[in-house]
C-alpha cells in the first residue's frame, strides 16, 4: 500500500470542487407513485435552481413532464413543500412565478386550474389531493393582502376545493385557524381529515387533528378528534377501508396511532421518532397498503429504519429516509440517502431495486467515511450530540504533531437536526484536511420531544453553549487545533454563529449565511409562519423585550473580536438583508476583518449554481487567509476588508 503524502491540514488538493456540487447535478426532493409509475421532483442548480418533475413509467424510460421553463415551488409558509402531486396519470403542480395550480394530462396538455391572483403571488397553494370523484382538488390556500395605506395584514390560511373542469371555481372549506396541513379526503369521499394549529404554536409543539363530513362540496360537522397545545399530531392518512391513522408525540416520541372514538390505539411505537419537524408541507413518513400493511420510517440515532408492521421487520436501513410512498402492488418506494450516495429512489420490497440514482460523484469511499456520533458533556451538566467527520483523503495525511482545523456547523431551525446523509459541500472541507463537527445541539429533533424542548426559553444560550462546548471537547480529544476553530451556520444557525462570536472567545473565525442578528427585528419583521416562534424559544414579545435585546448579537457588537464572512440574499423574506447590513456595519466600525457577499435575487437559501459555488469558495478562501495556510485550489481569492 502506498503511504500517504504529508501536507499541512487544510491545504490538501481535493477532487471535490465547488463546481462539482452543481455541474450537471440534480437532487431528488420528493417522490410520488401512481399505480406502478414513479414520479419525482428534482432541483437543478445549473438551471437557476428550478424544480422539474420527472416520470419513470413502469414500462418506459424516465423523462421530464414539466415544460423547460417550469419551476415547481410553493410559497405557502415561505418554506413551501407540497407543491405537486399525481393522480390517475395527471400531474398537478404549483408554478413558482405566479403560484397558480396547473395540470398536465398524460398527453402533455397543460391547463391552469386557478385564476390569476389579485396581486403577484398573493394566492398561494400547497399540499393538494384529488377528491375521489375527480371533480375537485382539496388543498391549502394562503391569501396575502396588499394594502396601499401601509397597514400590515397577516395572510389568511384556508383549506379550499378547486374545480378540475377549468372553471376556476374555488370554494372555502375550512377557515378560522392560523395554519393548516395535510388535508386528506377519505377514499369513499365521505370525510376530510386535516391538521391545524394556532399562534403562538409551531407544528412541532402542538397541533390538532380534525375530521369533517363532506356533503355537497362543503365540510360539515367538523370536530377536533385528537391533539392540543402540548401534542404534535402530523400526517393523518386513511386506509383503504376508511380507518384513520396519524402520528403523535404524546409519549415523548413521534409514533403511529390508529384513530378510534373510544381512544386511539398505538399502532407502532417506541423510543424513536417517525415524524420530523414540519418545515415544509406534504411530508410522508409512512404508507398504508391496500392490505393494511404499514411501512414507516423510524429515526434511529444512527440511521433511519424502514419498518413493516405486518412482518415486524426492518425492510431498509439508510442514513436518512426522506419520503415513504407505495405502489398499487403494495411495494414500498422510498427516497433515501447514505453517507456515500445522495437521494436515491429505491423499491425496498419485496426485492430491493434502484429506480433512480443521482449522478455519480466518482469518489472512492475513502473520501466519504461514515461520521462518528459523539455524545459530549455540556458545561452546565447536560449532554449534546455531534456528527464528527475527520479529515479524509486516501492520498494525504497531516504533518506530524499537527491537529486539523475544525469547522463547527450549527444547523438551522433551530428546530431541525444535522443532516445525516451525503453532503459534498461538507466533504469539500474534510477532503482538504479539515475536521467538521455537525452539532445536534439541545433543541434538535430526532432525539425525542424532551430533548427538543430543552431549548424552550434558551435559544441563544444552550445552542450556542453546545457549539462552544463541542469545539472544546474535540480539542480536548486531540482531534482539533485550538488555534484554528471556525463556526458556520445559516438562518437560525447563523444566529448561533453570531452569538457564539459575540459572547464567547472559543472560535477564531466565523461564517454566517443569512443569519439572524437582531431578535427584536425578527419578531417584528418576519413572515406569518414564524412570527410567534420566538414566544417559546425566548419569550413573548414585547413582554420579554429586554431578553431579546440581551441575546441579540447586533446589540453587543463591541464584543466581536474575530473575523467573519457574511453571506446574504437580497430577496430573503425570512431574514431580511438589513440584518446582515447591521452586522457588517458593526464589523467595519470596529475594524474587524470581514467579507460580505450579497447575492442578488436569492431568497432564504442559495439555489443558483453560480451562487452556491461562489459562497463555498469564498468561505474556504476566507478561512484560509485568516488561518494562514495556502490553498491548493485555483479559486478566486475573496476580498477581506481590513480596517476602515
């Protein structure tokens, strides 16, 4: 065996370029199964980040169904999801540019089913299903109001039916709650089930399961049948014989129940979560076959397990199972990832079959070792978790007596989790000789409700402390260089980055992508879905205004001492650009080295190929300059402002 060449950590040549993340790459984001035909949506960074719909017929070749200018995305809740579905070979989808629902026939005919909205994108639709008689769609509509007098009116969320005859008729079925999800008609067309919740709850805190009777195109006798402010109920589904199932975390874990008026019955449960946080609509974590066999994805601490309740066996094990569907023959079809392969469509039983796999990255597995899960102590006596990725390159090793630089990742949400799957953007760092720690700080999901609730009232405290403690833990374990510790995060993770750099001195540099800088501004100037989120994470505003100010990095800019790179989109409706501008102004005033990249036309998260490349290369260039090692890449050196 050839011995590894010795080079300083962080400066190794790597075959993983920023361009390799996007060139010719399409990522499957969701799947549907119609009979035995498999459909999927795929995001294409090199086409401006548009989402296209593909079809793999049972006896044919895969092909795109949507026209080349289509972009299938909903803006309901701003995060979207549930932007398309399939029924009887017809595709129904939301077009991003106008948010109208369109239908494509098996022959390729395209027709709009909803009218032009009163204002651009002011009527938004998501999470639709066809009624059993095919005469209408039932879905969520979010109505935005545009007033000339400057008065801010909160959008109105509803469940509506939309005629499929081209008449543009829309009927309001359910109104009055602040939010809705999972409107699901029963197979016999007699009932409609749905989930709803009110401010200040979020869907992972408390939701209600409602059922109403469908009569003459209306919903009657609607009543709450399960749930409340301290129980998260998600994904109601009907079996073929009109039995209602749902997910609930009433035991502290999200498990599967069968509804009964005399008391719902636990169908499949244990110390594992089936549901994830409902950031995007339309999620599917289990399916019921016509024979009432249930396939469900259980979130284990290491892997996701596809379980059959009928056989009580594990059908598939993957790092992450994103979506679970089933064919008319009862075969489970899943979208799953490992740490070596991206989202892959798999027929999991009765025999495993790869239906669609992503473009090959062509990398030996030595670049992609499975991360180790570390449980580490927190400084206040608690425990948190991290996925640790050591430097990984089959041809290079670090020089003697040197430990690698460490990049700590703070995930967004903050109700979310570290991505347990292949991330070439993360391997970009490890293949160059960096260690990476992806932190599941307290408040993360997938570890039970009590772990998620540890962040109640503590956002900006425990998440930050856990990232700091993780870095110090890996230094103590001789896995990281104490003088080269960096932290990176986006959105809520960007807030964690900024707070860690303002209130702690552990890190030497940081990268914030569209990060929250001013909690007070966020409470007053964000979108409806998250407008009361901070009530639980921090406290009700304005009653707890002092806490908001105390925890906001922008009000403690005098404590910033280390260099930062700030990345922001101009069209971000979740964390507006002015938050990034404030931080940059503070860094400039204190003469702290910084870089600021502003991406025109990008929203909350970067979708365009050129921006994905520019952002990653800029972060690597920035940290390389700050930590003083030479890069092996021929990339543009990001400009660092040093002094006023």
